[in-house]
C-alpha cells in the first residue's frame, strides 16, 4: 500500500514539474520553410514570369535552405531595415569583404524550423509584410549526358546542386552531398557546386552565374527597393501578423517559397529542354520564384 501511494505521488510530482516547466517557457515566434512546387512562378517584380528564349527550366527536388536575415514590416513604404529586424546571420571579413559566414549557417529541410525568438522580444505592432534574405539552397536536379562508354547512347541521371544566393558568402569548404569542396574565399551571389555519381565514381564541378541574374522577388520594388545583388525576398502575409506582447502561446510563421521551375539554365547549345552540361548548358538563375508567408497560433 505504501509503495503504491509513493508511486502515485511521485507520478503526480513529475507531471506537475513537467507542466510547470512548459508553462514557464516564454511563447515564441517560430519560422519554418515550406518548399512549394505548385506556387506561382514570379519575376523580380512579383509578376508572372516567362522563360526567356534560349533558356529552359525544371523544378528541383529541394533538400535544404538557409536564411541570412528576417524583418517584419508594417507597410509597403517601410524601407529595408526600418521594420522589426529579428535575425541577421553571422558575417565575417576574412575574404576581404563583408560576407555571410557559411560555417555558422543553419540549412534546414521542408517544414523545418530555421529560427525562433521569444515573442516578448518582438516589438509589438501590426505587420503586413515580411522580408527574408535567403543565403543557401541545396537540391537535386535531373540532367543528361552522353554515355562515356558508348557515345551513341545518353544517360539520364540525377545530381545535387549547392547554390549560394546570398549577396556574398565566405566559404572555407562546403559539402554538396557526399563530396566536399575547398574554397577559403568569398563567393558572390550565384556561385554553385554540382555533384553526381556514375560508374562507381563521384564527379564535381563548380561555377558562377552572372551578376544580377538571380531572381529576387520583391513586389514592393517601387516603394521599398532592395540593394542589387542581395537576396531579400519580400512577401505579404495572408492576414496581418498582430503582436501585442501578451501572447500566451507560440506563433508559427510558415515561409512558403515557390520552387516552381526555379532552376533555369542556358539551353541554346542543345535546345531540347534537357539540362546537358556536356553540351555546354550552364545555370543562369537559381533564385526562388516567390514567397507566401502565413501564420498560425499553436
């Protein structure tokens, strides 16, 4: 009997402690990525995008994404940096210029949390827009090459692309999928590394897209422009995000990114809609194609 009573009270004590700990935790504003292949494909100005002549596209299979900056803004005329800046990733000048420190980045997958902050630390207000600066993305793409063992045949394969879309990134090294690339330098927006495997061997290559070629969707380009070469994507909440400072539960913000045909390459050397790097095809635009933010209370 005594043993039964002891176990009963011990269980109550544990439950009370767990409940108290949960209740004592400050509610948070939590940010998650969502990769949406069906979301509208937009251009830099937030309008439906067309594929330029000579280019081709495909919708990649996303693995991870990381962010460099998060800002909530109350209105369309709020200048960049004048809203509630909640997050800015670590930066260094090791490579000679100010750059994102990739070694401290936090790439996450679909529906995964990439940042959180106690709601008590978020300025109270009504927020209509959000800006998220994207820094890095990793995804799988399909490509075609001639069979080196029989050049009359082609091979349809899958490879992994590591794409750096932040304004400038300092890299000591990075892992694409299984292979590590040594850099020890700054890399501007549009730098990429590609890895694939065939016949029991790994193959890697790297490249750099042209300056200004990366799509960065900003519907507020007229009233609230962003610097050239940045990747500050702008989107409007489906309903205004109201922060009072008296919240008692978490708020989860889902950053839905359009990956609809977001990998674009120059296809003029082999205009067949197949990415064929051995025929001279090369990436020209790896920017996401829009952002739709939404929020829910937990």
